[in-house]
């Protein structure tokens, strides 16, 4: 992509991930072009890139809109992610170093602080940082690429799960379990703990889908 197309792509993508652009919302190329300061053709190219990532959809004679996933699609994606996360956790548990465990511990401590002070946005950022560090340690880069693709598509749903009463406390305990499994280099426990975490996210979304839209 050219520099301008890349800028337009990142601008629109961030609006989607932040929830400012909502599922099924229509996107007007002219308005986006004026907001970003680029041509309509540049916006069109950016939207086509986002369509490849399943964040935007095009309909004939209707233009582009934000991709809206059905509950079944969300659940299917999370079932796939659960398996991939388990695979990644097993490989990381095998070789994770003390310095890397120390970094994870610091992230957890900050997450606990944000939880205690009800800073939900900061807690969610810590959540993503925690998983992101695990991904950087993984040897299976292809699995991580697939996880990141799924996470990007579903982040607007997952981000809002912390608003479900009691879920954020459960989330922290689950991350603590993942950390302890990695610290003990227990591959089976690491896989089981991270799969349980993703399964609980899935169940939370399933039970609160319309609230989370």
C-alpha cells in the first residue's frame, strides 16, 4: 500500500477496533476522504484491504459497511482461537525464561492495580499486552498470525466483556492461572488454563451477545 492508503487503512481500522464505527454502520467514501485528507480512491483501496481482513463488507449498489458477525460466527471463531491459543501456550511453557516470566508478572501486577481502581480501559490494554508477550515468545508464528487475525475481528466484542458484572475479576484469576502454569513449565496445564480462559470469554459473549453489540 502507498503511504496515503496505509494512513487511511490505519485510521479506519482503529475507528473499528475502538468501537467508534459500529457493526453494520455504513461508510461513506467522501466523508472518510474529507476526514482523513485523502482522495476517495485512496479510501476505496483502504476499504478493500479491510474487506480482506473481514472488518468491512461491500454490497452491490450499497457501498461499504462495517462487518457485523452473527453470534454463530463469533462462537466459531472463538472455538478456533481456543485450540490455537492452547497450542501456543504449550510451546511457550516449554522454554519460557525467568526474565520473560518477570515481564508477565509485572503486567499482571499492573492489571491487578487497574482492576482494583476500576480502570477498565487500562485493564483491557494490559490484557492485550499479556497475551501479546506470550505470542512474541511462541515458536509457531503461523498459529499466532491466525490468532491475531481472529482477535482483530472480535476485539470489539471481547473488549466489552469486562462490562459484564463479575467478568473482569474472573478474567484476572484466569490470567493468573495462565502465568502460574507457564512459571511451572507445565505444558498441559498451560494449554488447559488458556483454553479455559478463551472458553469463558466465549461463554460470556454467548450469554450477553446483544448487550455487547
